[in-house]
């Protein structure tokens, strides 16, 4: 015979476990996506010369930076596209598709031949891979934020949603950790330039497959189920344009913080190497 109060506690505990599992799985996928996206910036010093001919490393890094920017240009398109998919077909399906797309983009970079092998097609394929990664990350960013917000209970919504940004930074730190391990422990600088730079992208593709498998069993949020049964009167973009002042404020605040953030996390490495003249601490064998 069950005690009523104890039964309620067991139901509450089961609900908490379900929410925590959904948040952990959703956050891990976000971490993997940011690792894949940032691995490009972390290893650009080693693979830029393989895709852009010439003897000036600064020009090679500028060319690599242009393709890095391509990923940001298509992110809004990915956000709109995956937002549409998430609203019509479910958050889970959109999250699974985004991580699958990131797997394809990372694998594409890992196996793309160099300029010496296929000429100008090499940077073109690299640019296409960055577009795929940008679309994926744009979709992941908005969809995972929505999912984490909806799956959390009202008392802990801010706390649970914060894991999206925690895993964003975590993905970047993981990319740096892989760089340090390959750079200081396993490979020499020459090996990294020759073929070692492909390893982090292969790792990212494998991690994306793991995240995809984990996301198969994510449950849909009750908010999506309720919204799907209600008639849609206006498109999301039209509803958003009803608040132009708020949009400009958010864009302005985000633009300033994002500029400072990426200047430090992506440009600083190149500045120390190309301008200050710092070298890898490990000596070639």
C-alpha cells in the first residue's frame, strides 16, 4: 500500500530526473557543436598553408579568417531554418538534425584534400564545410536555448538554461585542450602541419555521432505539444518585428560583447604567433 505523500514525492523525483537527463543530453550536444565550430579557429595556424598557397603566413591566416567569418554569416539563416523546423516538427528533430549537420561539416574538413592535390577546389570545399557548420550552429544555438528553457521547471528555468552558455565555453575549452595535447604531448609541429590538424575534426565528427545517438530518446516539451495543437495566426518573424526597440537593444548589447569575446578567443592566438613571434614550446624531434 502506497502512502499518498510518498507517491507524490516519487513522482516529483522522477520528473526531476527526467528534466535533468534532458538538460544533460541537450547540453552535451551543444558542447560538441561548439567544439566542432571552434576547432577551426584553434587549428587554423596549422592547416591554413595547406589550403592557401603562398609564403606569407599573415595572408594565409587572413584567408582562413574569411572562411571562419562565413560560418557567422550563415548562422542567422540556420537559426531561422531550424527555428521553423523546431516549431513545426519538434525540438528533438531539429536538435538531431543540427548535430548531424555538424558531423557532416567536421568530417568534410577532416577529409578535404589540400591545395597541392586539387588546387582551388580545396578552399572552396573548406568554405562549403564552414557554411554547413555555420548553419548547424545557428540552428543549435536557438533550438537548444528554447529546449532547455521549456524542459526546465519554473523555479529553476534560469539555472537550467544557463548550461547552454556553460557548454558554449566548454566546447571552446575542449578544442584548446585537444590542441595542447596534440601540440605538447603527441605530435610535433611538422606532424601537425602535415596531417595532425585533421585529428580534431575527426574527433568532432565522432562526438557528433555520439550526441546524435543520445538525442534520439529526448522527449518533446509540453510547450511544443500545446503549441502544435493551437492555430498559428502570425509568423515568428512578423511577431518579432512588433518589438523593434527591444530587438535593437539586444543586438547592440550582443554585438559589443561578441566582438570582444571573439577578438580574445580567436585572434589572440594568431597575434601571439604572427605578431609577437611566440613559438610552440615543444621542440621538433
